[in-house]
C-alpha cells in the first residue's frame, strides 16, 4: 500500500502520514512525498488503488480550491475512508528586523493567519511551510510563517508569534 502526501519529510503532512502508517497500518505502507498536493490531485488516475493523506485545512491558490472544494470535486475519483487528528509542530511568525520590504512567505492554508498577525504584509504563498522558510531566506523577506523546527534565528530576526494548533487529517482511497 502507498500513502501519498506533501513532502519533504520535514512537512506536517509527512509526519501525519508517518503517524497514520504507524498507528493504523502497522507500518505496512510506503509514504510517498510530493512537491505539492496539486501534483497529487492532478494525477489521481495514475495513483488508483493508493491512498492520500491531506489536511482539512488544505487550500490551493493554484487550483483556486479548499479542502471542501477538492472533496466534492473528486467524489468519483476518491473515497474518504478515515480521519484523524494530530498536533502540528509549533508554528512561528519570524520577522527580519532590517528588511526593506513588507513581504511575508507562507503556505496558502496559513496565508489568512499571517495576514491577521502582521499588518500590511504582502503575502507570497508556496506549496509548503518548509519552502516558505527557504523563500524567506533566499529573498530576504520581512516575514515568514513556518514550522518552528525549520527556523534558525539570527540576531537580525525575532519570533513575533508562536502557535501550537492541532490538525484534522483526511485519508482517501484513490479509486
């Protein structure tokens, strides 16, 4: 059996898939991490017989869709077979103190959260919080909302908010 989800292994989705594999499947599944959920959702026919682990908070700017949109749009392609809940790795909003821009990177699912936490931020979304931190570093952005474990703070940065949410995960059988 194969479980498809967002990769790399540092993502919450991959960790949730490992949890599900351990707790429900006795480690009998192979977890396959993809660069984005969009990459999985656009190739469902090729994944027939496999399973998908996706968060209920899924949101895609590329597909202009949320989890609910995907759930209803793929009723004939996927069957919801299970749900479970895990604590996410702590989330942090990091501010680069000397940034000369108002750009903030995050995943599409947490874009509104970043918008609420930081005034007048220009949101840039990427396919994972891991990639958000990489883009923040590479582009010298002012803000990032990512997992705390991704962050190595410098003297020119500060954590302005730390959050410890839980997440509901949906497991689909791909028809």
